[in-house]
């Protein structure tokens, strides 16, 4: 083969060169054996091997195959050993090459593959038997020559492309590609493309060759006219690629080309006339559908359509496109009225979303006629506006007509409806039941809580009397009240104090104007002093609602009346005169009015301070003397009280009663700080009626005395003895019963206060406590029987007997007895 010849020529050249160098070395020993002349100053020059690349064909069947032989040109009497290193020998991929260590022949051990390894770079060594390098290592490059052992391969099994219908010849459709693993620099990888078959879908729709392909680039283009998507939807082409410029190894693939649609067909109504019914007073509902046909590709913009409605002056109808069926959905967007118009004739037009192609026939837009018949229904009366807005001034007079012609009945005349007011919080409105005219019944009041933001709201109702069901409707009435200037402004305050005289005069005081009206009939206010005689006063405006009134001269103590004229900003404006009463007084160092005494003392006139002190001291002395005289008189009368009167309290005009205070009470709390109420010892005939003993306003006595506030009253109280004993010997039992009832009373705490054991009431037969024993005087009473009651009552007997000589002592003794028992 060619590679063997090249190798042999290379080997011959190498051997010839080696022999020539050897003979040359023999003729010129100084040049080849430089180490022999080392003593003469000459050095040895090393020479490297120069070996051109060794070309080896891939996939060679002759293995092992001698590639090249190397020899050392150094004169050596001993044996030379050759070694080889590098990829393919002792590096991956290993065991591809070897060298004869004695002859230096390099051989290939296995067939080579250029697609795996395009070249190898090796290093050769010449060694002595002892391992010493005789020559510098040299580089040997082995190049693998390519063979056409790989066929081309398409990058895809199937290629997909598209082209618009009616495309002109030469229109690029798509490009295909293929690869070849052989050497691209050789003919082994030179590819050629071709179309070897064509199929149409549907089959046999087109018989002529419609596509061509560039042999070198693989670009597919149209070759002929007549691509109509309505005729053929798709083409399937069989592609082939071959190396060696199209004459070598081959491979096949498929290209699928889709014919894309252009908008060359306008949509057409089918049918072109429709009859539809629609119910009146119903809207936002579908009433019917219309259909169109379009030969363009479904689901694309060339097929999708949009509709237009005409001959609809009031905009009652609308039409939308169903995206699935391309139908037109006709709807009512505004309620239809049977009484106004019973039939509507609409004109519909249709067109594609995408504009028509220039290749489409020039035809007008398709149109259809739709007749819509309105179906009547029983309707309730309705208000012409809801809410009903009424704007009136707030001071409108009663009887004013506020609104008329507010509702009607679509099915009947207005005479068949009745009106009424459903809600009128203030009762300001009145309505004519037959005509619906709204009148003002009472005057408006802007201060009403039902007026919010100057709007008063009411509700009226209308009912159709002719309907079987009495259909009705309601509407709100919003009355917008216009603010008017009804009230004059008022001035505050109307009385003030100012300092009179001195250097610390008050600069004036602040006046405030208020107005019951609202803006713009209130602030800003104008303040004027109209009376020219009041030239000593001036009023200065501070802001829209305040002004300062001040005197222009020094005031003397006294009272002054200043008239101020206040005007609001209303249209027309309201004014009012206000009299401000100013009291000028003497002031202290802080500018405050002093009391009359202080002012008197501080004045320049009147008596001196020492004289005033003498007068006050004299008055106090007179009061002390008067008090002593009264006290002495009272003490003298107490010593002249009658003895043995038989009464608990005397009936003379010198009747003086004392309350006994206990200072040794135990645990009574705040209640124990009260003295004993001796009123309980009054004779019922003499005691004044207590305020709680009569019912208020009636004069009738109450049935029982008031309950204590410091005791619970939710528990039953025990029964106290109500009848006095008939015999003095029963006093012990009587007292013990009362004591036991008081101890067991759960409603009364154990306070050392008086307990009511009995109330004889008006008309009691007992005159006094002395009647318990006998009707005789106190001096005739026998209290010896008290000694039989035990040691607790012995001392009581002594106290009672020794105190009978004086009425006050008797009262004191009775109080002690009562306190001791309780």
C-alpha cells in the first residue's frame, strides 16, 4: 500500500543517512569523536535526530506492522539498547506500539482508529547496557491516516417546517443538517443532500414536485406554485445524505412540511336572517345566537371573527363571540320596554380578527338581519328617579309643592296607582295619594337629628291598584335643605368686671358672637358700638367670631351699660343689639376685684383701720355678754322644775331636755359616736310628729317606724313583746323578753344604741312611766321588789329611789336602766 511504500522510503533514507554519517566519521575523526581531542581544547558537539512524521493508515489489517527503524550514530564498541515511551506505549492507550531494543525497529501492535486518536507523539532512547544514555531522546510523531469508515448521519430523524400557502417558488421553508465522523479535510466527510421522495396529506392531493433542496447546505425551498391549504395540509419528504460528495456512504431522514394558513377567506353568515324573542325589563341575558362559516384554519386569528350591531339607537343590544364555536351571542344590555317599542330590527356584520390577505377575493362584509320581538310582562309601577332629589330653603313655608309627577305605571294609566309615605321621621311631608305630588306639611328644622349634612331623608311607596298582586315600588326622597339666615347673632358674655381707677387697669375683655345659623350665614361677624354717647368705649375685632371691648378712659367704681351692635355675614344679613353690663370695681395687686371690706379699707375715704378694729371688738364683747346672760337664765330655770309631776317630761315652757352620751361604749363603730336619742322618751301626746311618721303629701301616719340603714333587712326579725305588763311583778319577764328578742335579732348588729320595745301611739292611756306601778306620784312608788331580781338590779333600785326628787334625775335614771339592760 501507499503507506507501506512511504515507510520503506523513510526507512531507506534513515539507513542511508546513518551509513553516510558513519563513513564520514571514519574520514573525519575529529568531527565525530570529539571526546578524543578533549585535551587539545576541543569539545564534543551533540547532534539530535531529525525524523519526519510517520504516517500510518487506520484500520490496517497487517499487524504487527513495521513503521520505522532508528539507529544511534555514536561509535560504540559495545551493544546499544533502544527504548520507546509515550501514549500508545506505556501511556493510555497502551500497547499500540513497540520497539525492538536491539535493532530499534518501531512496530504497530493493533489496528488504529483515527476517530479515536488522530496522532501519537513518542520519545525514543539509545542506552548502553549499563543504562547510560548514548544520545539525547528524540521525538517521533505518528499520524493516523483517515479512511472512509463512517457514514454521514442526520442530526434529527424527523425535521419539521412550515410554509404559507400560495408562497412563490424559491421561498425558504427550512434547513436540514447531518454529520460525518471522518476527517473533515478529506472527501470522506464531504456531504451531499437530496430529496428522494414526496408524499402529500391528504394523499395524492398534489402530484408535482413542490420542494427542492440545496445539495451542499441542506436548505429546502419551494419549487412550484399551487400550495393551497384548503387542498393540501401537509407534505412528507424523504431526505438522503451521502459522503464523498454524494457518492459515498448514505443515510436517510424525513422532513414534514405543514402548509400554514393565510386569511384568504372572509367569514359568511349562515343563515342571513333570524327571528328572536326577548322579555321586557330583563337585561344582561342571552336572547339568541347567530352563525358564520370561514374556510380558514379554525382556532387561528384568520378564522376567529368579531361582530358589530347596527340599527340600535338606544344601545339595548350587544353581541359577543363564542371562542369555541365562533358563533355570535346576542344579549340585551338595557331593559326593553314593550309599551315603548314592541319590535327591534338589528343589522349584524362580521369580520375576521386578522385582516384579509391581498390574495383574498375583494368582497363586502357579510351581514345578517335579526328581528327581536319584545314580550310583554306585568310590570310594577316605577319611579322616574330614585332617589328623588328635592332642594328647598330651610325656611320654606308649609303647603309648598316640593315635587310632582314622580312615578308611573308602564302597563296602565297613572290614574291606577296610589302613593303613600312609608317613612317620614319628622312628619314634615305630605303626599297626594292619587297624583303623588309631595307637599311640605310642617316647617323644616335644620337642628333635627334626622338632618345630616343638610339632607333630610324619607321614603315613599307607589302601588298599582289594577294589578292582581298589587305590585309596588319604593323610592327614597332626599331633601337638600338650603341654609338661610334665620337667626341674628348673639353676644356673650353680657356681664363682666373691670378694675376701676389706679394704674393697673384691665385692657378690656373678650366678647364672643354666636349664631344658630351655619356657614355662610354666620361668621365672620361685625362688631360696632352704635351709640355715639358711648365714646368712652371701643370694640376691636380679634377674629371672625371674637372682639375685645375696652374703655378708652379711666373708669370709676360703678356699673356701666355698653350697647354693641353685631352683624353676621348672611344674605341678607341679620343684626342684633346686645347690652353688656360692665361692673367697675376696686382690684387688688393681682388685678382681681377685692371684697367690699377690702375695697373699703383700701379706699381713700371712710374711717381708719384702728377705728374699725375697735368697733368690731365692741361688737364681739356685746355678743359674749349676751351669751352669758342667756346661759345664767337657763341654769336658774332648771332649778325651779316642779317635783312629782308624774310626767316623763314636764309640760311647762321651761322644758329643757338633754341627750345622754355614753363614753364607755364597746365596738359600735361610727354608729357609737351618735348620742342617745332621747326623743324616744317623749310623751306621745307632746312629741312632735317625726317627718318619717307620715306619708309624703297625705298627712297619714305611717304604720311603722323607719328601718335602720346599717342593718340588713332581708332576714325575718323576732317578735318583740307588744303589750305592757298589767302587774309590776311582770316587769322582769317583760324586760327579759325584750332583751332576748334584741339579742336574737339578725337584722340589727349589737350596737349600744336604743331599741324600740313599744310605741304606744296616739291616744295611749298611760300618762307616764310612773303608771307602771300605780297611779300615785313618783314619791309613793315602792321599788323594794327590785331587790328580788338579783344583784344586777340592786344598784338600779338605789339610783331610781334617790333620783325621784328631780325630774331630770328621773330621766337620767331611766336612761341608765335602759342602757344597763340592753
